């Protein structure tokens, strides 16, 4: 095999691992851009490495990406980075396919995305131990080598992290119930049913709309219900999606362009917070599911 052939083989092997690595880094870092950067750093290190000396490329890449993520998380703790998106949370949008048995993998993935917010409360080592072991089945011995801990100490870190996130929603009927609340909200908005809207809105609900010109905030069920009846989502073609693992929608115009993304936080059967994105530039840059025919 020539040198060029070896390089091509390594590149192909890396691309086969890339999607998994980005998913892993995203769950640890909570940012798609940071995840892409971490995986790119792993590629650069691989390019400087003699690939023939690597017995297990998948494990080697997992270790490198894990160490890069730990460095990023520790850097955040000591030197917080200012946000450049005016407080807009990152929207990771995926298709919402109702739970048939063949969709188990998708549901598990959605739970991983929903955990991102909760994981922010964990220390770097805890976060790495939980994500790598519970979501990607990496052995504790290998995780310990990444974070510089013994196997037993790594198990304890993961156990402690697991206890902290015990309240995170699981892929069961509760998820479907939250979807039904959102559907009831959309139906009431389309029908102009003010009382119906109030029934699914928490009295202290907050709706933050991020536009190209800034953020518009509505507070309280009355204001939010009034906005919902007049909003652009009422007449638009709506596609159910998962936004960071939670029920949401993408609204499409007649010409196939996205009008907006909306995500709801549902607690005890009522919507307590709505976040929507109506900035066309940001929408165009997002990796949205294709509009249904």
C-alpha cells in the first residue's frame, strides 16, 4: 500500500467515526460548534500520528476527543466565555418520530440531547464519565485513562453524576404527554380559542422570540395567549420536531422556506416557557429536517 493509499484509508476510517464523535462531543460540550471544533482537533492530531501504530482507531479517537472536551470544560470553569448570540440557546433540531419499536435508538438519542442542559451542572470529570459510559458504552477503565483517575474512582464519578440527573425526562408516556400539550396549544391558537390557550399555559409563562432585530418577551398567560392567536405559526405549515430532545415545531412558508422554530417547556401539563427563533439568517444556517412533501 502506498503512502497515498494509507492516507486515504485513514481518512475514510475517520469519516466513519466522525458522526459518533460529534454526537459524543455535543453531549459533553452542549454546543454544536464546539463539538465540531473538538472533532477537528482530533483529526489534526491523527494527521500527525503514525496511523500504523494505532491498534484501535475508534478507541484512540474517543480518547482524544474526550481529552479535548475535558480541556474545554475546565477552561470554561476558569475563564467563562461571553455569549455571542444574545442569550439565544442553541437549538439542536431533529425529526420527532413517535415511538415505534424501531425508533428506540432515536428516542435514546433524544434523551441524550435533553440531558445537555442538566449536564451543565456537573463538573468536567463527572460529565465525561456519565456521557461516555451511559450514552456511548465506553468502559470505565478507558474513561479513567482520559481523566487521569482509577477505574473505581471513575465509577464513583459516574454514579454521582447519575444521581444529579435522576430527574431528567425519560422516553416514555411523559414525552408524548408534553407533545399533546403543545398540540393543544397550536390547535387553540389556530381556532382563536382564548380560553383553550389559557388552559394549557402556566399563569407565569414566558415567551421569548429571537428575531433579527433583537429579543421580544411576553410575560403571563394573557399576553402569551394574545400573541399566540395573532402569531405567524397559526396559518403556517407546521412540522413536529424535537428541539434539544423536547417537543417543538418548525413552521414553513408556502415556498418551502423555514419561518421559525419553536420549543416549549411543559411542567405538570402546562407550558411554562416558550422560546422561538424567527431570524431568517440563523434559520438558514441551521441543519433543519427536510420539509415534508
